[in-house]
């Protein structure tokens, strides 16, 4: 089933056009990787799909299960089943991770309200299955977390909230090999439950663990090449200079 379809999308920040005619279709339970140099517009694309009001869509459309979502706010898109992770997750002082996740879960899954103990049990089992320290759940959200811990916390959120599609923006950035394995395992766990993934990355290394159905090369606001893992391997060998030209 067609989950998200982006049709000739153009988007600006201020007066500057960043997204310059993107077309992509993501079906249910597919992994798509977007690779490209710095400043290509990869993060902007993720933000535009999620509905960040900082960006303005000048033309084109974003369809979710065949219906345009351009008029929907960020929280409305989240309730549909769209999840975004961030390059630099924010700290939230005074709010424990467990309370944060319970409130978020109630908002995106109003049909499945759980009592505190029931939710806590589910949260612990999820953390254990992903090999994520239970201590995370007692701490304030991302407060004092290392870069790797912040990325792990987002993967825990992903698996607890269980959206239909996850937009993951450089989830592998700054991870050592052990943290990369934990994060990759969490992404694969979500995929095995039927989730679709749109993964933005600069490097092939995470794709050795999270195997995409499609790899898209993103340069100057456009997708310039699409294929399978051979694309990532080609970029690993030759860099982006060849696709820039």
C-alpha cells in the first residue's frame, strides 16, 4: 500500500528555495535511505514532510494514504502515524522520560489508553528488548545525555510510539560502533513490526545494519539518482563529486 507519496514538491525557507521538485513514493513496510552532501536539503525534506512551519511549500503535494496532508499541523500528522527524529534532540528539564513517553503515547494512540503500571511494564520490556538502559526512563528527557544516549532515546521513543512511518534524520551521527548497533537494532525491530522508514544519512555504515529497499541520492534540493545498496557502495568509493556534476 502507498503510504507517503511526494509529488513535485518545492519548498522554501524565507525567500530561498531549498526543495526543488522532489518525487518519491514510500510504500508500507519499506526502508528508503536518502544520502547526499551537506546542504543538499535532506533535513529540510524531513521537516517539510513533518509539517515544520519554518518551511513554506510553494508547489507540489504530500499525500498520506492518498490524502493531502499539507493543511495538517505537526501534531495532526503525528496522530496519523508520522514520527520524526532529530539530528540534535532537545533537552526537556523537569520531565522524566517515562512521563514524557506516556503523555506522547496517549496523544498518538487515544484508542489504546493504558494504566500507569501497564504502560510502565510495556516500556521496560521495550527498553530491555532494545538493550537500552532502564535508567533512561527515570532521567529528565535528554538532560545530560551524551550524543549516543540521545539517539538511543529517540529509538526507544520510536518503538514505544509505533508510528506507521519514521523520518530519521542522521540517527547515526556521532555514534560509536556499539551505539550504532543498538540504534540499528532498534530501527530493524520497528521495521519487523511493519513500520516504514525514511533514513537520512551521510554514510554507508548504518546501511550495513539497516538494509534499505531503495537508496536515493539527494543533491541541490533534488533526487538525482535512485537504486539499491549498490548506490551507497558507489558513494562510499567515489564520494559525491561525481553525482554533483
